[in-house]
C-alpha cells in the first residue's frame, strides 16, 4: 500500500474488476534490513491494512524470490504477481502487470475497458516517458540524492515536469485529451503521495500539489472514481516513508 509502483497494480485490479480473481497479501509498512515484511497483528491490520502472507505464512517478501532461486541475491521488490497453481512469480514489473490486467482477463470478467488503446499508444508512451523519468522517479532522485547539485538538478526537473502537466490539464481533462488511460494512473499514484510525504520527506518542496489548481482537481477526480479510494491508505504510506528511511538526503 506504500509503494507507488505496487499501487498501480492495485488500481488496475479495481478498474478491471479483478478483486474476485486476484487476491492480495499486504506487507507491513516498515521496511528495514530484511526488506518488506509480512509482520501482521490486529493493530497493524487496523492501522495499516496488513494481512500477513495469506498463502504460505512467509515472514518476508525475500522468501518469494528465494523460492524461485535459492541463490537469488537481487532486489526483493513489490509488487509480485504470483501464480498460485504453479507457485511461480509471473512478474515483478508493475508496468507489465497493469498491461496484463488491462486485457488478459477480459473474457472472464466481460470488462473490456481499454486503458492502453492501440490508437493512443504512441501518445501514451510519450507521456509515460516524461512522467516516469521526471515525476514518478523524479521524486526518488531528489529524495535519495547524495550530492547537493544532484538534488538541485532533479528537483528542478521535477517541478518543470509538473508545470508542464498543469499546462496540459488547463485544456485537457486527462493527460491524453478526453480519454482516461494508463498514463493518468501512472502519474496519479505519485500525486496522491506528494503532499503527505514527497514534499516534506523527500524535500520536493518548491510547491505543494494543492497549489496546482488543475493537477489538484484532476487528482481528486481520479480518487473519487469507483473503488479507487479503497486502494489508498495514508497511514500506511506515511508510516512506510517516515519510519523506513533512516538515512536520507
């Protein structure tokens, strides 16, 4: 619930009506030396929406990766799309997972709403490129900067990109005209975290999203779409960022 990349997949699970087909295990917001944890009790469930590992009772996400390769030493990231039948990781790349959710289950659900329509793919890809490098990842490049000049460069580019989005939304309802696409949701997961954690914790503090009239209202519109609010847990988000990053820029 904290990670914006994982949040994309939760959004598409709702948009495409996949709740009954794809279950979700929610990790604890605290992430320290052992990575994402499945720590879970009544208090963390109430405050942060944790579930523990509903399938196998594992303690850490790392166990999922080690189950695939006992010698694995890579990053133990979320999200993980898990095949319950074959007990394998299908993908841990959120951009791939949301594309799967967009179309792979349409015949089962009857939900054929397309957030990556062929006619708009070139435009979507272009917007995704800007949003990913300058905004989605831009907040992290600013927050995790290890030198002042790197911070200065990245935070400046972040707000130049936000200014460009604000200008786009002055004449367009969504990033690609009047049609809601995956590009909007890929941006939205960063926007919904911005004022509560990125502005303060990552020092992305030239402006608040609330000070961008068009972006702010756009963010609220998407938040109010059916079943989207349930994917947002601000207590979990704040707990993760403020309690997990013990060393910062």
